[in-house]
C-alpha cells in the first residue's frame, strides 16, 4: 500500500499498546514481518526499542 505522509504529520508511537495496534493492523493487511518496520516508519515516529521488544516477544 502506497502511503505518503509529510514528516510534520507523523504521530509518535511511544506507548506499547499503540505500537502493538499498528503492528496488528499491518499484519492483518498482509505485511510480512520484514516489511513491518518499513511500513510503520512511513506513517509514524516509533520508539524503536519498544518496537523491537514487541516484535521479539511475538
């Protein structure tokens, strides 16, 4: 899915529940685990430490 978001429009994902929700939405749309980080960072500023913890735990 092609998305274009200006940097000033990006929302920050710092809460674990928000990161998990974004990951689950992308997975439900058919994204592979390797594609998740690329897609999620196109739309959001993501706390990468929290993101990595979540991905490793799932």
